[in-house]
């Protein structure tokens, strides 16, 4: 049973799925960071006095999105090459 699963992971279909997963992770990160930046700019325009708080929260949220995307891309590349 386990040998069948390991052999199935070496198929071209599994490589394509892994490559697609890496691409989706990159697209998702781009969309997420774009929405974070847009919302932060809108918030700063409404409340300029809260600039520092909004900026620090924006950087933290963008780092979390980027970290999750990086993790997904590393896992996809491990599936692809290992």
C-alpha cells in the first residue's frame, strides 16, 4: 500500500500538481498583500493620525501572508523534486 503511494508520487501528474500548487501560492500571496496594502492606504486616508499603528499592523499581516505562501511553495517544490 505505501509503496503504491510512493510510486504514484513520481508520476508526471504529481509533478504538475506540485508546480500548480507553487504557482497558486505565489498568486495567493500577491492578492493577499495587494488587499492588505489597499486596505491600509484607505485606513490611513480616513485616519491619518493612526499612521504608525496601521503601518505596523500592515507589515505584520503582510509578513504572515508571505510566510504562509513561502511555506506552501517550499512544500510544493519538495513534492516536485524529492
